[in-house]
């Protein structure tokens, strides 16, 4: 690497060079001739690669459509959006799967939202420095734990716990999945909520405190409400993660394709879209109706997460103009 | 109620929530370390599985995951770093740039199982790669891109503007400024981003289900068109598909996977905090 001798110290002295203390640049030969041609090549390839991400999204959508669209011709809509998913009997009702995914996702957010926001507030507003230094890396570790490992833990520890404490026939329930999903969504929710709390101007806090509010009143009545749009974004992103999560959900929710419509379905097995694809794709013949139907589920998942992310992203991209000093 | 009592209760509630978030993490890691340590031995990590995978070790799965991770690194780093440089240094705020950002956000949000479907549809079937290391690596690489790009873009943006203007004022071209000034300064952040992306790839199961993972394959791969066993998939298989699998083997496999991922996490954290402390701007 030719840049080795550009140590941090050298670079940091750059600023002093701005002030004109040291004119010119020492120790580096002038660029050889023909350099600009090479640079042109490098810069154009960087440009092309920069645009490649758009290409990847389009490719993914194209191949999902290519393999999944035939299902809408092969199977009548009444069957496709019916309530019975028994592919071996040509019943491709995706409704229980869609509702199953929604059910588990909403339940997981109901757990993760209060926990996540409270933890984010704790980290940003209350926790002493050393606690923060312990909490942040631990939450990052949680984000890094593979979903199979969490699913494995859920199967062997959480599910038996749910079975005995709730006195239900099996611990592999929607609730078990929701708890695992909540913890998988927590790192996302916490870090986005933290950023939201961080963008609340310092003057808001100062004003509340100057009016005689306690620290807690400031947090509860001023900081959290001011950060609510960012917290909403955090929830959206957490939902996106929860809907798409596959392995952990498949391992702990019992995978029964039945309609979860009542509240006590929470403690019964449920089946999500992702688990269906993961569990059945290995057994289907390429090009069969069943194969197309699984890609059809993929299309639904893609569009759902696409919409969720667009909403979340526009909220993030939107530059908020807010008075006050930071 | 006295508002200071209320404050105390409020803070107690926040603390309880933080503990409720963190305590299970420690329980998961602690349990897997304690139970897994009983199974992990030199034989466990260096022998091939036999006897219906109930005996022997998980060597092929470890090697498989390492191959997939290195392959993913080779495929995703050039594209990811180039994409980052484009976004942070070249792109103006046009609708095309916004489209790229939207694409990255969406790539990051696409469910891992959908990546698996895509890999199956494009690499395995359409491009006739078959269920192979190549197909799995390319699928994982696309999944890793958004992580690499969004983390390393932050690193590039953190380099003060003065560094670029000084480079330009000394007669450096734009590329020279990036190559010799900005990139070296941002390198720790970029490396951290790459490790975080690869860590995710190493632990994923859903994208490799139909693209590369082998249920049982006691020998090592000879070409990029071979299948491999992989740790996450192996853990899934032995904990759900094989009846009568001894718990110690399951916990042992989980432990090896966890150690792999945690050590990558640790390396990323150390690099970041070390350079953050040394940084003088």
C-alpha cells in the first residue's frame, strides 16, 4: 500500500497546513503521466457499481415475478385467497399464512415497542456513562446472534417455559414466536429510537427543566413526544424485520396453517409466510403449481417489506427543520 | 403523588425495561456456553460427522461456513466499497442518487428467505449454477451489500471536508484525494462495516437453504460448483429434522456458531473503539 506513510498524525496536520503554516506537500512524488486515463477508468467503474444496487433490487423483483406470477393464472383467486393451505390437495389459500405473519408481527411489536423505547430513553437520558458502555455492545451482540441460534434457544428453553406456565398442550405457539421476534426487532428499534431522541433539540429539555419540570416529566412529556415520528420509524423498521424473519419463527411457532382469529390463538400454533416458503421449497418440483405458489408468497413478502421500507425511509430522508440549538 | 416519587418510579421502570432487554441475551449466551462446552472438543471441531450425524464432529460444516464467508467477502467488498465511494464522494443529490439510497434501504429490508428464492430462481436455475457454493455466495453477497454500504458511508462522511479541500489545494485530483487521504482515514470504519455485513452472512440460514446448503456431506468441496454443509443450516437440521439427536451435539454446534459470530463482532468493536480513540479529528 502506497499510502502507508500517510499516518494519522500526518493527516491530522493537514488542518494546520490550511492555515498556510507549511506550504506544499513533502515526500510524495508528482503523479506519473497517464494517470488521468487510469483515474477515468476507476471513476467510471465506481459510478457503474454505485448504480448496481438499483439493478439488484430490480433483478430480485424480476425473478420473483418470473417464477411466481404463473400462480395467478394456474389457481383461481377464490382458492388463492381462501382459508385453506393444503398444497397436496391443490388448496392454496394464503390467507391463514398472511394473517399468521401479521398476527405474530403485531404481537412481537406490542412487546418490543414499550421495551425498546424505554431502553432507548434509558440509554440516552438516564443511564450513567458506564452502564451505557455495557448496554450498547450487548444490544449489538443481540443483533449479531444468528436467528437459528435464537430459534434453537426458543425451542429448547422458551417453548417448554410457555407450555408449563400457560398450561397449553404445546409450547410452540404464536406467542413464543412473538417473544423471539420482539428480541430480534429490539436492536433495530432501540438504535433508531435512540437517534430520534438524540435529534430532539437541547433547548427543549432546557426549557422544560427551566420551567421547573422534573427530569422524568421532561422525558415523558417533552422528549418522547418530540421524538415520536422517529419512534414511529423505528416501529416500521422493526416490523419489517419481524415480518421477514424466517428460521426462528419456523422453529418455534408450530407451523399449523390455521386461521388465527381469536385472542386465544396467541397460545396456539400458527404458520407464517416465511416459514411456509422455507419449509416447503425443498420438497417441491421445479415449475410445479406448488413451486409457483411459494414464489407467489415471495412476491407478497417483497411488496410488503418494500412498502414498509419506503414509508420508513421517506421519514428518515425527510429533513426536519426544527428550531433551537442542538 | 409527589412528582419526585413519580420520577423515581419512572426511572425504576426504565431500568427494569433495560434489564428485561439485556438479561435474556446473557441467559442465551451463558446457557449455550455452559451446555455447549460439554460437547466441544478437538474431535468435535476436526472430525466428520457419522452415525446419522450423532457422532463425530462438525468439521465440514465449519469449513463450509468459512468458505461461504470468505466467498461472500470476495464478491461483496469490491461492489460495496465502490458503491460507498460513489454515494459518499461523487453522487450529487439528484433523483437517481435518491433512487440508489432507496434501493439500498430496500435491499436491507428484503426478508432473507426472499433472497433465498431469488438465488434459487436466478443463480441455481436460470444461470444453471445448480445448488453450489457459487450460487450461495452470490446470494449472500447481494444480501450483505446494504450493510457494508450503509456502515462504510458513515465512515467516509465522518472524514472532515477540509481533508478533501487540502488535497485539492495541493494539486491532487479528486481520485487521489479519495485514494490517499479519505480512504485511509475511513478504513477502520469501512472494515467494521464489512465485518458486520459478513457476520450476518455467516449466521444466515434462509438464503442458503435452496442455494448451497447440504443436509449431509462428509467430504470437503473440490470446486465452486459443489455443495457444502454450513453451521447455521446444520444446527437447524440436527435440532428439527433428526430425531433422537443428543442435546450435547446440538448445543455444541450452537456454541461453535455463536463463537464464530461473537468473535467477528468483537473484532469489529475493537477496531472501531481503538481507532475512535486514536483519531485526532
